[in-house]
C-alpha cells in the first residue's frame, strides 16, 4: 500500500492514479470515497456542516481505506490534522510493513498555481491559507516514511521517484 499525503495541489490524485496503473493496484482517493459515501460534494459538506464535521467524516473514511485491500491511496490535504489519522498513518508501517506513506511536497505558490480558483476546494477561500500550509507541514513530516518534492516536475517524474524509493515494481 502506498498512501500519498501533502497539501492541496501537490498532485496526490494525479500521481496516485499513475502509481496505481503502473503497479496494477486499485486507486482510492479519500475525498472521492467520502463523497460517494455521503452523497454530497466536499464543498457542500464544508458549507452545510462545517470543517470539523468534514474532518470527522474524512477520518472515518481514511481508517477504512488503511485497513482495506492493497491500493494506492490519496488523502485530502487536511487529513493529517486529525490526531487519530496521524496515529493510524504512523502505525501503518508496523501494521502493514510493505506500506509507505509518501509526502508529495509542494511550495504554496506552486500549489495555488496548480489549483487556480477551483470552486470545489473550499480551503482556497481561506485568507489564512499560508498559515494552514505552514501548520500542516510538521504533520506531513511526522507521518511520512518518504518525502518527494513535486515543484517543477511532471507527475510521471514524481511517480518514477516514488516507485524507485519505495522499491515497488510493476507486476510482470
């Protein structure tokens, strides 16, 4: 199992899909799984229920993904802020030794450029986005078994580095 963490715009979903395809594994995006589960978009949950309610749903979703079948899993940018999620990710190498938690590291300016004004990303509307980015970095570092810089690199280059560093090889 490879779990991708990082700030919004780091490329978790794009790189995750590439990794899954190359490894012959299913790809699971925690936000997509959550949306399918609750029948509402992330933006709708944020607007109607607030961020704390979304984070609780996100945590439950992540826990289910971590004990599920072997896959490449992309977590939402704020998932690591939940203490229970941090604990589960930190324990993952002990509970599933073949697993890696990979931080896709992106600078805030590049993250903003990548996602633009995507209205499906409620965090973009926050005036304190730089503070959120800085606050999350230590959490990413705590749970990651590997960090890969994504700045100025193609998703394919990032996926190549993840595969090489995790000693994962495509089947065949």
